[in-house]
């Protein structure tokens, strides 16, 4: 899957490995780098966090939605992360540990 489609499209499916590499570790590293750059630019504290979160929210939603699709669930399951603590844990376990639907499903062919 092309990087732009992976990070910005809500369509398609991705496997657990790509979710961990891009959706968790990749976005975490990008977040750390962006936080450092925003702090260097003179923004600190909550303002810096807000800028970084704003830049990363869509790619995080897109990657998570694709992972839910792989389990034959609607991308709307992304909203479970709005539940403090429990929602994040649920999403991390469900998307990071549970296998996807074997073969094609309503969201597309099985990920490579």
C-alpha cells in the first residue's frame, strides 16, 4: 500500500505487523520528532502538544480504521479510543494482537 494511502485514506486493510510498525512505532517516533521541532520553534507545553496531536490525529485514525477493517469491523470502531484509558487499551489489544479475517472481506482483499 502506498504511504500516502496508508496514512490518509480510510479504505482498505492492513495486517498486525504494519499496524505495529507504522501505526504505533512510526507515529510515536514522528510525534517525538515533531514535538522536538515544535519546541525548537519556540512553542512549549500544551501548545506544542496540541500542534503535534493535530498533525498526527488523521494518520492515526486512518491506520486504526484499516486495522478494524481487517477484522471485518467498521472504521467507526476508531471512536472507542475516546473512552479514557480502557478505549486505548482495547484498541491496542484488538488491533495489535487479534488476527484479521482470512481472505477477502467487505473492506477488500487480505493484506499482504
